[in-house]
């Protein structure tokens, strides 16, 4: 059995020691730190990226919140402006309405006064015509002149009776 | 080949560069050649593949990274804990050296240096001595409590302590024989079945296909054994280190 040939043992042990020690030094000094650094760098990069992503997400959420706040404020101020304008317009309309109504009332009053005046003037004209007619008629019928005062009293009574 | 080859002939140590110093034969042999090749393969694998440190590793770059993380996590962290990271380079070198020794030996006409008891014993005795020294350096005389099992009635200790001491002391033997015997048996079987092919084929061609089929299946089994035994060798080293560091 070749495994039991003791004369080959020194050579096998020596070359085992040489190759293993060289390999150990290469691995521990060179290869493993390098691979370890690559893995570490990748882990750091991923952690950093995740951190950055979460920071960006928070930032985006803050921006959205600010946007929504601004939107709400704008909506509120728009509603304020709308209400104010409506009130102002309503007030102006009411004022104009009142002015117009006053003007119309004043004109109506003036017109009514004129009518009353015209009516009384017409009545006075009627009275004098009626007195003339009455005096002439009495003169023709009776041949008497009637006193002006009597005629006026009679006419006034007649007008008072008929309105 | 005229006659059937001796299944053990594949294990013969052949000097390639004869060196004799003071009557001791330290020739550069086929065994030493495979050790050097294993070292070169591992060095190239670890250094060349990690030369361009890409953030997203390619196929070749991810191989050393996977090996690194496998040894760092599955072997060291899970079996020893954070204190074990000091021994990470050693366990990594050991695991990869044995793994490559086993795998390169499966290449036809190459040589399996892990099939020699002196090589596996050399590694095992080194581990045994190192682990014992680490244990004594860390715990002093308290290291001897490793041989006293917990929660055992006092009278039983008279029986159990010698058993613990014995099982501790035969660790280099069990560790080295497990690997050596697995390699020896597997490679011997491969050659024995291969030896049936030519004699059978000289009579009937079709029956000669059966030993070939068996060899193909055995080869896959041996690939599994090569990886598994390297893993077992490394994980036992980790468990021994754990004993020395934590005393159970």
C-alpha cells in the first residue's frame, strides 16, 4: 500500500507545509482582505443607497405635505375672495336699488303734487264758469242781479255735495 | 495496458524532481505537484476573480465572494461565533486546500494528495496541537474542565472523564482517517470498476457497459464525497476551535 511507504513521508509533509503556509499567507494577507473589502464596500453602498432613498422619500413626503398645505390655503383664500366679492357686489346692487327706488318715489311725489295742483286749478276754473253761468241764468230768468257772494256760496255747496 | 491495473497503483508517490538532503528524500513528487496546482488554482480564483471590484459581481467575481461568505458565516459564525473570525483565514485556507485536493484528484490521471494518511494526519495533528494550545492560552488550567461533562452524577465522572480524555486525544486520528479513508475507498472503487471494462469487452461488448455506467454514477458520488469531506474536515476544525474557545 503506497500510503504506508514511510520513506515518502518527509517529502509529503514538507511540501504540504510549504504549500499550505504560502497559501495561508496569500489568503490572509492578500485575497481574503480584498474579497472582504469588496463585500463590505457593497454592503456599505447598499446601506447608503437605502438611507438615501429613505431620506428622499421623507423629502418627497414633506414636499407633498407642503403642497397640500399651500393648496388648502389657496382654496381658503379663494373662497374668502369669492365671498367678499359677492358681498361687495350685493351691497352695491342693494345701494343702487335703494337710490333708484328713492328717485322713483321722489318723482312720483312730484307728479302727484302736480296732478293735485292741476285738479284744484281745474276746479277753480269750473267754479268761476259755473258762477258766470248761474248769474247769467238767474238774470235771464228773473231779471235780478245776484250777488256774487251768494252765487259763490251756492256753487261751493253744490261742489261740496258732488265731490 | 495489458493486465488489469492494481487499484492501489494510482496512489504511488512518484518523484518528479528528486531532492535528497542528508539522506532524507524530500523530492518534488506528483503529490507535491497537485498541492502546488491546488494552491495556484485557489490563488488565481481568489485574486484574479476579485481584481475588478464590480459593485454587481459577475460570474467569476461572485465565486470567491460566495466562498468567503460561506466560510465566514456557515463555518465560523454558526459554529464558533464572532471570536472565531480570528481563525477565518486558517479555516478558509484549510477548507479550500482540502476541497481542491479532493476535486483535482478526481481529474483522470491526476493525483489525490488527500488520499494519503500522512497528509491528512499532518493537517489533523497540527489542528489538534493548535486547538489545545489556544485552549490552554485562553483558559489556563480551566481548560481541563473540557473533560468534565455538565450535569453528570459524581460517581459517573470516574468513568466519563477518561472517555472524554480519550475521545479528545484520538481527534487527530478520527479527523485524518475519515478524510483519507473516504478518498482511498472512492478512488479504489473507481479503478476497480474501470478494471472490469477491458477484460469484459474482450468477451462481450454490451456487459462491458455496466462497469462504465457504475463508474459514471460513482464519479458523481465521489464529487459529492469530495465536497462533503472537505466540509466535514473544516466544520470539525471549527467545532474543535469552538471547544477550545468556549469550553462547551
